[in-house]
C-alpha cells in the first residue's frame, strides 16, 4: 500500500456518509474494453457530452484508478470538496459531475500503487460516498480487461448496460470477445452497443480514407455482441489536441453526431 492509501478517508468522510441514501441515479452505463489503448475513456467522455447536450443530467465515475484520464480531457484539476453527507463531484464546464482518483492526488502524475482489493473498495466509495445527487445517467469509465475492477463494478452497481469499445486490429478483436463473454454470458448484463475507435483516417484536404489498423471489424463485433453498432470514430488529430488541452466538451464532428443519434435511440428503446 502506498502513501496515497488514505486519500479516500479525509476528515469526516466514512463516519456520517449519507450520499448513497440521498442520491437518485436513474441509469448507470459502464464503458468497457478488452484491452488498454483503444479509446475507452474517450468514448466515455464523448458519451457524457452527447447526453448532456441532449438535456440530461450526467455524471462520470472514473473507475480506471491506476490510469485515470477523464480529468485531463475535461480540463479539471480542482480537488473535490467534502460535505457532511459525502464527497462532492467536480463539475465540468458544461455541468457534467466528475469524480476521479486523480482529483484527489497531490500531483496528477503521482502513481496509485494499490492492489486489487483497495482499488475495488475505492470504486465502491466513488459510488456510495460521492454526493451525485439527481442524475439521469452515470457513466462508469472502467479499466481495461476482465479482472478485479470491472468485476467489482458489475457485482456492486445496478448497471443499466455496458458499451464495448474496440479497434480494428485482429488482436483487439480477439480480446474484446473476452469482454463480451464476461459481460453477456458470465455476468448477464445487457450490452447496449459497440463502438469502433481509430476505425479509419481521412487524408486532410481529400476524401480519401485509409484503414490504418486494418479492415473495419465493426459489423463483426456487433454480431458477436448481439448488440447494435453505435459508431465508428476515425483517427482525428484535432480530437487528440482538444483532449490534451482539456477541451473535449467543445468537440463536434459528423462521427460524434451519428454516435449521439445511435446512443440516444438505443437507450430510449431499452427504457421504453
């Protein structure tokens, strides 16, 4: 256990917590990937943005404890405040409630060197001890893979469904099948849809498209998951720059609009 193990127990927290009893979160959606580096956090952030733009109250719980990137994309570095009833999430510029371990570190590049049980307990605290208030949607940015942290979320939180993110590479496609099998067959949690990231690159100034990481496997993965394809995101240098600058909420593109339409349609269909 490292020197940050006390971060979730500041003065007053854990003694008179009432956040879990006062929160009203209608739907919890987890965003999952079979392996790292496929853009799972990016898709989580973009999903939060399109839901917020559609008029919903949205929160993002960054459950990727050892590799958190949500605060950077949203340009947030404010430390969460503590009230008598719980930790207060930090609000983004558009009003998305965000909680991440990186917001509680002295320096954002400090490592979190924790074993699985402590990571799992922290994720539970982010759900139970954070004063989320009234949310239409809480998005969970899961760490990659099928081990402790995703299992904790699937067993401990009342999930509405899961979105699976992948890239076209054959290796990534093989690994994502593991995530699909865990979610659908082992945990019996609905898969709302799949998203292919880094699907292609459009040459600037032209309409020429290059599939850098190989032929798209979007339709194949949708069939394997038994769920709709929610979108294909290209490699977009402008999006990368915006995320690095903490301005993801300013992003607009045809791919994002298509994703927004598909995501909201499938959610409404599941609710109705």
